[in-house]
C-alpha cells in the first residue's frame, strides 16, 4: 500500500477597517441633552450618508437606532455625531 498524501490546510483571515472623513464645515457644535455635553452634530442628509439611509428613513428610525436628535440654531434637525458613530 502506498503512503497517504499529506494535505495542508491554510486559513487566511482578512481584517478590514473603514475610515470616514467628516468635514468640519458640515458639522455644528451643539448641546446634546442625552450626552450631557457639547458635541459635533450633522444634518439629516449627512447622517443619512454615514448610515446609508435616506433622510426620510432617518427621521422615522433615529430614535430606534439610538441616535440623539438635537436642534440647531435655526430649529434645523441635527443628529449627534457621537451617537451615530457609536451605533455603527
């Protein structure tokens, strides 16, 4: 009888990271009641781009996703950037 061939098993693990750049001119410093401090906040469109959702979905699901909704100086709906990044 012949010798059995030896098989080698090779496992490859690929780890990826994602880098996201958020320009300061698109974020606004506001008080977040839920964080209890001043945070960077972005508009609905920017938060939707970060999360990969549409602005209308964001308005409906912001609370369910754990995002903190803040108001800007002109009553614009803003989203606390820290809460968006934590929820990712």
